C-alpha cells in the first residue's frame, strides 16, 4: 500500500484558465497529490449532442501534471445535460408519489432506463478516448454519490418493466412468486408477471415482500449501472483504480454489491452536516455541533474499509461550513486536521478535501473550500498543509491493523426494517452503532463484515445485531466459529421471503441456543424498563422461552441477555448504559484488552502507530498504554480537536 496522502476536488471549468497554473502550484505547496475533476462537467464536454470539447480538460490535466499532481477523472453521469432529456424524455427518475423529477439540479436519471445507461457508456468511452492515456491520469471515479437525494428507487415505466423481468428471473413462475409473497392474504394473487405493478400508491401498506423485492431490484440496478462504466474503464486502463464516492448512511442500495466492480471504495465525509440532519438528541447536537459526533465518522470509515476490501479513500472531506443542513456551523479550529488523521488511522489511502475554492454562484455557493471565493486561504488550507507535513514526518504507510472484534453490517436488513419496522424508528444501522460506540469508548478497534461472510476466523468476538434473515454463508460461519458471539435483538426473526421462520427467532439450532422469541413488545422510545444492576431496555423487548443461562434481566423479570457457552443473545434494544454494560461483559468474556480513554477521545491503530483524536470541547490527558514507546505527533495533553500519534513497540 502506498503512503497516505491528500487530495482535493477542483472544478477548472468554474475558473478562468489563466488561474489554473497558480492553483496547481498552490495545491502542490499544500502537499496535495490527487485532484478530482470532471464529475459534473457533461455540458462543458458535450454542450450539444455530438458536439465535443475535451480540449479544456486536457489543458487542465496538463497544468496539474506540470506540478506533479495526479488527476482522478469523474464520469459526468450524475448531471446529464438538458438536451439529454429532450433525447430521452422518459429517462428521469419518478418519486414514490408518481411525480417525475425535473431538470435543474442533479441526479435526475432513473437507473432502470437502458437508453440512459447506454448514454453513460458512450460518454465514458469518449472520456477514455480523449484523456485515457494522459500522463497525469491517476484513476477514475464513476458517477457521483449514487443514491443521494433519495434517487435509488425510481417508480418509472422503465423500472416497472425491469422489475417484472427481474421477478420472473428470480421466481421462475407466477405460482412460485405468489407462494413466496404470501399473496393468498387479502386476495393479492397474480395470474401473470405482467400484472405486477410497482409497490406505490396502494390504499394501505403494500405487501412487504413486494416492497423488499423492489428494494433488492433497485439496488441491483445501481450495481448494473456501475458495472457498465467499470468494465469500460478497466478494459482501457487496467493499471488505474476505479473508485466511487459513496455517501455514508445512504443505505438504499447494497454498497458491498456495487463495490464488486470497483477497485477502491470512497465516501464523502461531512461530520457537521451529517450530525445536523441525524436523529441524534438535541443535547448531542449542541455538544458536538462544531466537531461532529465522535463515533459517526469512525463507523463509516470501518464500513467502507470493508466495502472496498481493504482499499478506501475519503473523496470529499468537509473543510468548513457546508450549505445543505438546517444549520451550518463553522468547525472547531483543528477539526479539518483531526478528521483527516482519523481517516488515515482507520486505513484511508487518500483524504481529499471538498473543495479547492468556494464557488461564488449556484446551489453550493455557501459551501466552504480550502480557499475563500477571493482565493485567500480559509482555515482548512493551513490545517491540510499541517497534515501533509505530519504524515511525512511520521512515515506512516501500512494498513489499518486487523481488529479482534467484528460487527456484521447488512444493507438488506436496513431495508427490511424500513419496510415493516413494527417499532417506528427501528433500524439495523442504529443497532450496529449501539454496539460499535461502547467498543470505541474502550479503545477497541473494530472491523465490519458483510452479511455474506462465510468465516469469522481470526476474531475473538463477533457481533450480529438486528439481522433480518440468516443465509447459508452466515450459518456456516457460526457453525465453525470458536470465539464469542453476541446476537440480537430481532436477528433471524424473518426468512429471506419476509415470513416468520417455523422455529421462530433467532432461528438457531437448540444445541447452539435454547431460546425462542414468543412475543415482542415495541414501545415509544421514551418509555424505559430498568435492568437489574444498571441500564434500561427501550423501544424493543422480546419475551423469551429459554433454558439458556440468564445473564441479565429487567425489573419485570424478563430475560435481557442469555448465554449458552460462548453464544450470547440480547433480547432488547438498550440505552447507552445497558449497551456499555453488555459490551464490557463481552470484552471481559473474550479476554480482550481495553484502554482508559478520556471522555470524547477515540483512537485507532495503523502501521505500528496508535492515533488519538479528541472530539471533546475541553482538554484531555492521555494515559500512555503499555505498548506505546513515544509520542511522534502531539503529547499526552490534548487540546480540543487535538491529535496525538503514539509509536507502538514492535511485536516480538
């Protein structure tokens, strides 16, 4: 793996050409290596059908290359020009109310539209033809932020026809579909695939099986769309990486599936904007409004390290205030540095700031860059330069250390609990996060695993929270696993066809876990039931019939945590105190080392270094761990937004 480095997003088409040279020189001075261009430039590359102008892009790449910069060229398919809609008037996405999306912003296409898919292939071929052999070309980005603005699921005519074809391939016969969907209920049976419509505008909720299958179909269209571009780009330049910039918490499609046709997964990190639009409490938002919530970025970093099979970038890192949240505060001084160091600690190859210069017009004119609109440095300019110097001084280069704890993350489970939550707000992601946070508070590194994992080898503790349905690979992994396993709640409560399993949840053999969920209790999250010894259950409780050992129970006498050997089942959603208690118990059971971290401080190990970052608004003092030899960046005293890098003793 190459040494971690910095990047920036640049839009040469926004600025006079005579400014490009000085921009490139200043980028090199900051310590930037990669520059992303072109992902929104279709109307500049092809202002009218067949009228091409790639000369400006070539000249921009020439200029950047003269200063030693490598260029990531984005395919411009997230912003089809206006004339494209005249050519394909039915290509636009249609929302869940049956309304077509209009021109005037971005992402206004439907993934199912095969005509537009071919247009995306055509512009990709043209990019390859004109810049594919340019000496400064360092890689490609496909499209931009798939799924952003609620655009994964489109209820268009193209989607309706595509969904029918997909269903026929999946089920083979209409009788098999009726059986799988349980269509005898409410007399919903079909006689032919051509009778099936999209699951929208029904009188009451549509069949959950139909809705989940449509979510699966829509996810597959994103993967198919990406594959078209990937295949062309890799055939032309097999030596260059193909990347996509995912959006964290945009879970409407399976990022693992899309990444099967990527070399590198990247994601766009906007800690303050994401906190503002999150469901965090008002107290948390006020406490971390200028830093971001301490574990939000770490979890996404670990997800995309898994999605990218170890290779991942930050393609867009927030440098200052954004423009799209309800409130857009200025980051605490030092956060643009901290966020970059945190990403590198979790294994990022590149952290690329969005953007070089704040633009003076249009929708994102209030979105900060490394430069102000008048080209004077914004605060993040100097912080990026500091990160570049510190990276060079430490020599950090290798991969993030493999963790001893893993959590299974599953996009399909997120869809399923949105389709039929049974408790408003119940989500797979929230339960993953509820397990992740207490681990990070103890300084424990975490790996994320796909639900298609067939082995847990190398892990001392694996956690599977709120998994919709088991699959054969996971069953194999569990059957062969000798470490500690924490499952629940709601895991295995459905089959893949969205039915209750005959054996009931958690649908495991009784020799693994002699416990069955016989009743569920979903309540307003404000209502809590105390657990004996500390903490409380809230939002979701399960009534268990069990012969397993009861480890924890609530004050009403219902089991909360049960165990059988090394397998533990958590039968409720817990508050933070309960989840910390449960995770601490699992860490103790698995005999895993922990760290004594000050409040607001997190850390991660990479390449023989432990990187600490202080999300708190007050100073913190570290206690040097037994395996640390010296501090190479910072010290044991960490100010707000502080970063400290400790060198670890060599093993053996």
